């Protein structure tokens, strides 16, 4: 009996546009299980990028190309370019 050949799936990409904000999004589901969202706004000229792992942790760059990260389990957000740190989730979120 032949052994099963592992299937290699290609990334899948979708596109969306928010008319209110002018934001355009390209979302790619990668073969490693992560999701990458590239955003841009033609009105403002800004661009940003977010990568989300299978646990919901995120990292990326903001519109000024500052790197940032978010840990879902702790609720900790850090923007390494601006020095902004936020802890908690929802109404209990505190930034400093």
C-alpha cells in the first residue's frame, strides 16, 4: 500500500476595502498557520503590517514603521518605536 503523500498547501490571499476609513487590506493565510495582514490607506499614504500566529499573538509595524508586538495571554502590547506599553484587555486596559 503506498504511503500518503503530505499535501503542501499554498498560501491563500483575500482583499478587502473599508470605504469609511479608506483602508485597504490584503490578508494572507500562510502555510505555517500564521495570518499576515498588509494594510494601506491611499488617502493618507500610510502602510502597516500585522502577523498573527495560531495562538492569537501578534507582531508587526505601524504606519510609521515602528515595530510592535502583542501577547494574547498576558494582554501586553509594546510599541518598540514609540515606547508605548499597554496591559490588560477591554475596559481594563491601561497604557503608559
